[in-house]
C-alpha cells in the first residue's frame, strides 16, 4: 500500500506541475467545457508529446466527463467511437508499402496504422491519477449507450458497429492492464477495512448479504473464508471475490450454509471446501477473465493452510434454467422433455408448489431429467452449454457432479431455476484433462449420477410434433 500511495503522490505532483503548462485561465474554462469542447481536448491529448502536460490534460478531461449527465456522456462516447478510428489514408499507404516490400518492418507499420486512435486516447487518459478506475466506469457508460442503440426502433448499424469497436478497444487494453501478473489476492475477514467490507456487501451478486450481521456470519467463523482479487490501480476496489464454506461433505442446498443459527465447526475438521458464491465487482471489466485464476489461487492457499482438505466443489446457481425450461414447455416440439414431462411440469405453475411434499416429488421426477438434458445436450449456436455458469466452471476444468433439486428455495432461486442448484467438482488430478476435452471437443464432463438422470428414450423433435398433430 505504501508503494502504491507513493506512486499516486508522484502522479499527482506531475499533474499539478503539468497544469502550469496549460495556458492560464484555460483550466477554469474547462470546467464548463461542452461535449464538443471535450472531444477537441481529446484530439489535443493524443497529439501532445509532453508527458507532464498530457497527464494534466487527461485528468481535466476525466474530471469534466465525470460531471456530465448520462445524455452528455453518451454523446461524448458516440463522437469518440465515430471520430477516433484508424486513419484510412494511412492504412492504405501502409498496405501499399507492405505489398511492395513485405517485411516485419512494413508489417509493423501496417499494424500501427490500423490501430484505432481511440486506443491511444484510452492509454493517455490512463496516465491521469485514478485514470484506470475512471476508464472502467467510462466503459460502463459505453455499455449503457450500446444497449440504448440496440433497443432503438430505427437501429443505426454504422454507429452500433463503431461503439462495439470502441468497446473492443477497451477490452483489449484492459486484458493487458488486468492480467494475472498484476492481481493481488487478499483474504477478506472481520479485520478488513470497513469501506471494503461495505463494497463486499454491495457487490455480492449470487446470495444477497442482508447487512453487517449477515456479512459477519460469512467471513468471521473458523469454517468460513472469503478471498478477493485487487489491482494496484484500484486499491480499494475488489475485482472479484469468492465465498467459501468449509465442511465435511458436499452440500446440496444453500439454506444450511447461510442459516443464521448454524453451529460453526473447527477448520481442522473440514475435508471439503465449497465455493458457494463468486461475484464479479466491476461491470466495466466484463470480458476480462479473473474467476479461473481466483479459484486456482484460493485452492492453492487453502491446501497450504489445511492439508486435510481433499474435495473442492461449488454449490452453484443455474441462472438460465427456468427460462429454458419454460420455453421448452411451451414449444410445439420441446427438446429434452417427453409429453408426459410437459404435463407433469404444469405443476410448476401452482403457487408454492415446492412446499407440498407430494407435489414436489412428482415434479422432481420430471425436472431432474430435463435439467440433465439442459446441461448435457442443450447448446448455444456456438456449440457450448446454454448455461453461463456451466460454461465458466466447465471451461475451468470442473466436472458437473450433482443436480440438487430445491437447493435454493429463496424467491430468487425459484425465479431463476425453480430452485435447482448444482455442484461442480474441481478434481485436481483431472482439471487439465477436463479443460482440454471441453475446449477442443465441447465435451461436458459429468458424473455417472448426472448422466443417469438423462432420459435415453427421448423422442425426436419431429416425432413429438407429429404426435401432437
């Protein structure tokens, strides 16, 4: 923290000195700069050679941007997306030079010419104090603009393409700035500064933390752990964090883990580490991978602390299951369901269906085979599992270990998956093999128990359609 603070003070000093290089009176006028004014300053920024004045100007641009309304921010980002692309004339000249004399030198010049000017703008804005964090927030505004453009009745394809290209510039640079070598893993416990703990409460995305008492139950007992990745440029902002329960077996439901009155156990008795919540904290870093590094690092740290741990498993939500199942229930030719299943699953439409044991058992017999199909057979157009959490864990080399009926009966759990939760097993001896088969062949590694749930006599879509007719 001391080194980071010194670096921040140094940048602040450069910024203050750099302000002296900006004509007197101009900085005050900049506080009232309009969107076109700020775009012109961006042009000035990427044309400057002086680093001190560039740092000062970058800070002024970001400070002014922060005062804009949402509409002004969208207008600014539109202009950057449209006006800060590559120089077409320079690209054509570089192509001609390479074709005339192919070499690494002319190819390098072509690569340089083809780079959008927006990438250089982002780099120079990043020089400002707290510039990285400001740019992460700016990308969130870019997401908002993109969503607005996509939802418009008359879609401007040229503008949408430019905005998506600008987003690709952000993602490309962030992937370098936030690579694993810069990330620092910290354990989050009750001695962690309060302002960071407040952010853990706010950023929790899987199982809401209801307040300080709830947070304490999750991080203070001997059988609970929480770890987060931080970056030197975002000292007090967690990037991603994971909550871990230490147990003697694989949990099938989230209720007992989060129970208010549960009895903690000694960490030395634990044989299993359950990753029950993984939350990304910075929406502006979407597309930059942290989770796979986080899990592997936490497993290593836990193994050093507690050699008795033998099993590493998740207790994961299934956010896409209800949407998929409801669509198939309504389809003329449902995938993964028999006609009998469709009839049985009408019980899901009854209020509080899960509270009646007989009804729940009837539903279970039809829902679990459908869930097995969802994970093992249902695919995106790119041939990957349709569930985003499944793609994450399977891509990390985990195995789909168990389907847990009514694992989460909270309103959120019922709304997104009819209460279904799953366990993904991180078998340290099989992670690499599972990853390779998934990445290269699209094969979902699953336990015998999960494969057994998959119905082997499902009719084809055509057969169902003919039967219904």
